[in-house]
């Protein structure tokens, strides 16, 4: 894109996709992929966390 060009606003439906993916995650990340100034892909990575053995036993130290 040239310096004097106005960026083209992508359709708003990708925003809903991002919002839904964020709402569905407890731990993880959402990545928005942009190509030529347009959102072309939305990825999400969910992490499953397990408590450490210290947390399970109730001993914090």
C-alpha cells in the first residue's frame, strides 16, 4: 500500500469470528492473519493447563 492510500476496511464478520474464538478459550491465543491489508485467516490455539503437584497437595511452598 502506498503512503497516500486509505486502507480498505475488511468486512466486519471476521471480528465476530475473533470474538467467538476468544470467548471459547480459557487459556490460549487467537492469531489474526493479514494479507495485502485484508484479514485472510483466524487461528486459535487452546492450551490445557494441569495443576502442579504443589497446588494439588495444598502446600504452597
